[in-house]
């Protein structure tokens, strides 16, 4: 997103000074620097400040004080005479003992994200919240393999509706829904197009999808009744 406007894929966007760039949850202000020979080039962007132990980058909000949590697990002889976590953080902020928190932070930065993943593993088990790399594993629940023509949004939509798609497999709705997710638009489906053969039906999709003929035909074959024949046409 640039200034709240979603970018068009593979289309260049000319940036202006102070444009707001949003990538996932990150926000970047574009600055253009000009000046003499000692000035950095126009594409130079200053790095963000070095994160402190209390505000590391990339960890969930509840894990902000790297190193301070593990202090509570030290033997009593090594433990600071402060029990409250906020008080410990305030005490260590300007204290030589801050070394201990930073040292423990080496281990905590590895262990705490793992603990967070375990505690919140339910997020991985729903198609709308699972990380993109986890979607192929969720697809194995339905013995589905996505090829490269499926983007993440299509995969999530399919997996969210998969229980209904397979419960109604072989029906008009099932075939139409799968193609709607894959193509981004509703196909036109006609049944009983041949009086002599009631098991022939027709599917019409836009000609702009003709390059995906093989994938579309495979989806139809996977979800249509086994005793029927589909005539796929592009209009």
C-alpha cells in the first residue's frame, strides 16, 4: 500500500517525498535526500534505531522484555530482590546488572518465540490465520495439492470452504464454487445440453483464463460426478 492505495502487481509506482509505504504491519516513510558529493544517494534510507532489550523487533507484543523473564527462573541466590517484572526492568535499565538480562536474552530470544508458537498453535490450524508456508500442510487434510497457479488468497478461500465443497462433491454448487475461487469469477454452467445424453454438461469461462485450460479441466474432473462428461468452452 502507498498512501492507503493498494499497488497493482508488476506495475511501477513513482514515489514522492513523505509517501507512506505499508508492507504487512510495517510502515515506511519515503525520504529523498539531495545535496553535495558527501550526501548519501537519493535511494538511501536511514536504518531504524537499534532495538533495546525491552522493545525487540519481530517478537509478539507479550515478549517485549527479552532477558527479563528468565531472571525469575534463576536460583534464589542469584535472583534480584525484586519480584515485579516491570520493577525488574526499571531496575536493570541503568544498572550494571543489565548485562545479566542481555546475556539471558540470547537464550530467551530463541526459546520464547517457540513457546509462543506452541501456546498459539491454534492460529496455524485455521486457513485464515495460518502462515502461507503452512497452507500446503493444511491442504493435505483434504488430499489437495496446490500448483503454482494458486495464490495465497485463493488457497485460503478454498481451505475455508473445503469441508462444504467435499461434502457436496459431485453437485453443481461444488463445481461452480471451486471454479469461482480459482478464477475469481462465477462460471456459467449448463446441464442437460444434449437430449440424447443427459450426462453431458457444459462449463463456460472467460477467454482470459484460456492459459489455465489444463488446471480448470482437472478441477472440474475432480469435483464433477464420475459418470458425467464436461464440455469446457472459453467465451
